[in-house]
C-alpha cells in the first residue's frame, strides 16, 4: 500500500496544505519551521490508533478541528482483503478529524477524535 495523496488542516504550523500528490520517492525541502516534520507527524497521526498522541498544542487554532486525509493506492492482496469494505475503485481514502475537548470533571483540554478511518470513509 502506498500513500499517494495527503492533505492536512490546522495541524501545528500547517493551516491547510490542500491535496499534496506524493510519489514513490518524496523529498521534503524547506527552511526550518516550514512544516516538513509536521507533514511526517500528520502521517503518523493518520495511521495511528486513537488520537495518535495529538495534544492541544498541536492545534494551530484550538477552536477548529485538525483534519488529516490520506489516499492509499497499490494495496497488496492481504491489505485489500482487510480494507475491502472501504475501497472505492481499489483506492482507500482515510480521514481522521480531531477536536479539542474540555473534560467536565477536571476542566483540562485534550484532543479527541471526532471521526476516523472506520467512522468515515470518503471517496477520492
């Protein structure tokens, strides 16, 4: 399975990347604090269970959700079997949406999943 497209909204220094087309060999080049590590971390968040370790500090704007969307192509037979219910034309699109939630008991803010790969599958 190969990640072929990625978009990230409201994550760390990334306001809205728009759809980024990815190739088999991808180079991230840019100045310090331009978002290279944030893109890699966003992929980790997308493919990790739960909130993927996202904290309130990872939200560029805590009043808006973080949305990470990835399009995967070239699934192997075993991957296709696992994800079959979610495939559209042999392509898997995963989207994870996270928001800040305040715990009513403690008053502390934390990241919470609004929607994730099994809750919402989008075509693309």
